């Protein structure tokens, strides 16, 4: 086995939710592995610094506006990507939202917001990308960012857990449906990484106390997600499909 199998040279990767946090870090990592990068978020202006950072490291990137709850927006983003780099053959579905509430207090609007982004957004971005790969007769890899809360559960996170659990099962089913087209599909289930969504909690006494109960006694570092993504995106993971990979410091084992 050669380390060249981890290279993404010649690949074009689309990363949703790339304006900050996990998405930004993954985009930078994929670029360093050699891929051309399409960074997508609802606000294109928030992506320009990321495009510059990738260029400064010798990579190539394009920022596109994409609202994963809007199919027209998704199609336009893929059109822009193809005009610049050709068919997208690596998709990282990272865009996600949360609204921590007890099951009895979740309003329909909140539930729809979470499911439309976290589940249907993944569905539509992956489906559009997969259709284009098939049309171009091009193999590819789709990596859906689920969550440890898609395989475990936590108080006050019913809607989020349901959305990420749906992503886990979707990834498995997609892997079966797309295997004949030489498109691999996997999910990564991150544990707790400090991002814009959860920063206020982990800065609080309750959040800091929770960290002390984690098996690793610390939060994950964003760059610790890059290696697993590159594995699944590259030829190094050529026989890996339909899997859900926890990157969580064993939280899913401890069930906390």
C-alpha cells in the first residue's frame, strides 16, 4: 500500500456549511490533500477568506452560495462548480442546525427547520451530486456528517437526535443504492467539538463539568476530523462504504 492512495489530486470536493467550524476545517484539509474545493454556505461573502486561505496554501477553491433547504440553490451551486472544475466527485454534507429543547416543548417550526436542514438538506445535496456523477460516468465518494447523537441520545435533543439518526440510516441505504454506480457513501459521527452551535454551552460551568465526564476528558480538535474524511474520500478507503465512523473519543461507548 502506498501513501499516494490518500491523495485527492484530480478530485473536486464540495463541502456544505463551510463558512466556519467543522466545514471550514474539512475544506482546508481536503485542499491540502490535493482536491479542488467548492465551499458552500448560505452567505457566499463569509467564504471569501476561506478561498483565499486555500489559495495561499497552493490550492484552488470556489465559493458558492447554497441554501441546502432550497433545491434550486443546490442546482445552481453545482452548475457553478462544474463550470469551474467539472463534475464534483467528493461531497461532504456538513451543513447542520440545532435547537436544544425537551420533546414536549418543540414547536413544529423548530422541528421542520432541523429536519429540512439536517436530513432533507443532506438528501437533496447528495441526490443532485450523485445524479451528476452517474451522468458523467464518474465514480465518487459521499460523506455525510452525522453525529454521535445519531447513534446515542441526550436529554433535550430529540429533534437533533432524530435528524442525525435519519442521516445515519440514509447513508447506509444510499451506499446500497449507489454501489452499482461506483459511488461510495459513508457517515462520520463526530462527538463533541467546540463550534459556533455549542460554544456557549461548553464555556458554561455545566459544559465544562460535562467535559470532565467524557472518556477522553477533553473536546475533540477540529483537525482530528480531517484524517477520517480524507480516508473516506480517497482511494485509501476504496472498499469502505455504508459505514458510520464515530470520531468522538469513545463517547458512544460510554453512553454519556
